[in-house]
C-alpha cells in the first residue's frame, strides 16, 4: 500500500469513528498573552480577518533581547477559532522574533481578477520582477525585488468574500530582514481599477489621520521604500511590511539540542540495544543478508514520556517551566529509546564492508520503509547498509495526534517539538553507525569470524524520500557527521505543499469541519509554517549547502524530483533548489511537457559533467501531467498516474545517487537528454 493510500485510510477511520482526539499533554495550555496596551488586535487596513494582511509587523512589538529587535505579539482574540469558539493559543507563536522565510503573503482584494491584473502565476515567475508588476515584494535592506508567484485561493472560488490572494516567495526570504509588500493597479474581471481601502488611503494622503496615530511613521517608511523602488505612492492599493525571523529564531532551538546532547556524549558511542537479528536465506531474500533492529539511547528534550503530545522541555531536569521568549530547550533527564532498523546487503562482506547511510521514511510512515524493493536493490547493488529511525512527531504512531490537532490547533506545537527530538534521534543513530565502538563493535554487524560487515572509515551519508526528503533537508543542515545527502521527491514549506498534495485531503476534511472559514484556513497554514520552520527544510534551507550553521560543515545535496508528483509539489521543490543554489540537469524535460513560460525559472543549468556541487534532476515517468497551476492537488484521472515513487526505482537514478554519495560528483546518467 502506498503512503498516500495508507494515510487516507488511517485518517478516514479516525474521522468516521469520531476519534480525532488530542493527547493528554495538549489538554492544558498556558494563558495567552494579550496585545500591548493601546494596540488594536486587528489591522484595520484589511478587515476580512483579524490577522490580515499577513505576515505583518503590525503584529510585532519592540524587543531589545531578540536578534531582530522585534517580537511577534498576537492577541488571543485575533487568532482563528474553531467551531467550538476556541481560538488558537498564540503563546508559542509569540516567542518568535519574526515571520517565516517562506510565509504565504495573504491579503483580500474584493473583486480581484488575477489574470486581468497581470499578476505573475506559478507558470510565469519571471513576470513578478517586471517593472510594472502589480505586486512588489521588496527587500528593504537591499532595495532589491524578490521573485514570487501569486494565486487566488482555489478552495474559496465559490466564496469570493473569503477568497484571499496568496503571494508565495519563489526563493526563501532572507533571515532577520524586513520586507515591504506593495499592491498597485489591481483590476476586477471587467478590467476596472479597484479602489484602495479608505483605511490605507488615509496614510497615503494624510487626510483624516489623528495626530496620535502611532502608525504614521511606519507607513511613511513603507511608502518611501516603495517610492525608491519606482512605485508611485498614489498608485498603491495597499502596502505593509514584515520582518523575517532570525537565524537564531529559526534554528537556535535545534542547535541547542544538538550541541547539548553531543557535548554530554563527548567522544563516546551512543548506547544502543539490539533486540533482533534476522539472517535471511538467499532463497527467501536475495538482496538482504541480515536485518538488525533495536533502540538507540538518546537524551530526551521532551516533557513526560516523550510520546505524542509531549512538548520540548525547558528548565531544570525533571521539572519543566513555561519558556521565556529566548529560552532554549534543556534535557529532561530521561532517555528516549529511539527505534532503529538496519539492512545489511548480501553484497557486504568482511573484505568489502558496506557503505553506511541513514534513510528517511515517508509521510507518517515507519523506518521499515527500508524494506521497499527500490531501497533493497540500491543497498545490494551499491553495497550500502541503510539504517532508519522514526520521524517521531510525524511517524505512523502520530497519526491520531496529528489528525486531532486539526480540530484544535493549539495542540499543534507538540508536532514540531517532537520532530526536533527526532532529528536528534537520527543524529545519534548516525553516530552509532560510524563510531568504532558503535554498531561495528557489535556481533550483529560482524560476520561469523567476528569481522565487521560495515565500513565505518568510509563515513556516513543520507538518503530519504518524500517526508524523508523534506525533513532530510533540515537534518542535512544540522548534520556534523556527513556532508552529502540525496533528497528524493523533496521540497520545502508545508504551507505551500499541503493543499497541493493528494495526501492532505483527509486533513482538509477535518479542517473544513473544525475551521470552515476559508480565509482562516489560509491564515492557519501560514501560522503553522511559523512553527514548522523549526523542524522542516524551510527554516534551514539558507544553510543547507553553503553558509553552514555554527559548528556545521558545508554540504552537497542531490535532489531527485518527479515531474507531475501528486504528493510533493514540484513547484515547492523548485523554491528549495533556488534557495540552496542547486543546478539543473538539462534538458530537464522534453518540449511540450511543462506549462511554464520559462521552465525552471531562476535555476542555473549544469554546464558539464561530472559536476561537483548541489543539483536538481527531474525524472519524468511519462505517465503523469503537470499539476494545477494553483493551490489544488492533482487529483483525478486527467493528471495520470502518480509518479511519486518513480525516480527512486530507476536504475539510472540509483547509480547517480550512489556515485554522488560516495564521491560528491553528479554524473549524467541520461546522456544529455531528459531523464529517465
């Protein structure tokens, strides 16, 4: 059963049974912070929903202790509420020092026709930088325009009063940087200019403003920034600004977890327990000689037993206190027994011990995904021992909790907290794999003459697919024990991915039942991204390859993307490629396949092979078609067969992956033609 079918079945059972329940740790939330005195909870320039336009420095306050000098401050009354009338508790969001570097930029423009206005769609990103582009996304520090695409929310097509314009950055926004959004020349379906909101026009003209309006200086600054960029003030429909979270705000928690845990480990191997060793006879399993399962002892940075619903631990061991805005996680004093499973290929021997690679499993799946035929084939063909552990937080055991969180999103922070623990679990598993006193010293990883079957001297690598490609990007950015990763059918930014994925359909059903307002749903996805950045590639991509994080080496990444992927949006993979500087195998597609004006805009081609650097390769099964050019999943027979699992099964792709992992060279396995 595919990941998509398994997930739909699991969630549909939960919904049908009315069992979308939250864990006990989510029952009690700390009191929400209120808005500062004299500050209105809602921004009056877009009255559609309280937090619009979003993201927005209107919802920040000065904070000298934060790297950006700002702190997000959402009032509880401003947050989307579920059908029970319970608003999302903003406490965890109010620890942020800015907004997501991949945030969808949200606003409602009554009567807007995107085509008549000439707003750049996902199929023509280059148009976003045209001198007269109706949407301007400006880096206020450099004065340079940032590429994007924009779309009207297709989920609200029949609710025009709740339909938002979604502006999506085509490359990650620079950390700790202020951005200005300007809208101009917006037109309705008849081509008529849409008048600016009166609440905003007052700032442009100065008419009707009270002398005590504290927002006037900020609006003057915004308009001045746009004027310097060639945008005439009286042409503006709306303008506002926002600040992107700092590097510390995005990655600081995870780095504190990593550095604290490895400092305590010192130079020792992590403790581990082998629970089962299975030697397969060749007639039963021709590719894998032995499977080893067990657990790794990892310091727990979670409250309670660390199960679904647990949160990051702050304060003294065994205690736990509500975190201050700049607080970093601390060990709880307990130990997580992280599961692991390793497959030793039949090609491995004492004379030719296997190369070592971590493997990242797919959406809400299990580490036993290494038993898939394509993984076993690559393992035996290229002599790799793959080991995997669970992405706790988004593993199979988390399905009830994740589904339940969409009934009351105050519980969602536990998902990203547990994911950060899962990254530490992966890092400890990797260290046990390559440490001379780790797996190689255990009989389970030796032959009958007690000689090692795994090659610790050859170093460690990473290969993951789907969720393993998405989370694998963040894991790579913090990895100290390897420098090369293959990200299969990857992307970044769940706020872009979710509604473009057939996998999200059951969760969309839950959200429709508990948060039915379509404007709120887009705000929810943007809010979730602010926390998801702590535990997915979107928050780490600017340090995934070059400009590494403190105490971390630079990395190379090979991205294998499936054209027409119905589970992980290729558009979001392209955003990641632009951000990390990956170069493109060309020709990427044969003529006629892409709907784009300029396919793979902004991604430089590979000029010659072998290429040493990060790369993106598009694999076309020939059985799928381009997805919808909006925030809809490619569901339906008109989109062909889902090619999500196609790249990893190709012999050429496996060869390219193996050569890359072992040598750092990207070779051309497609003879200067589109792959396959």
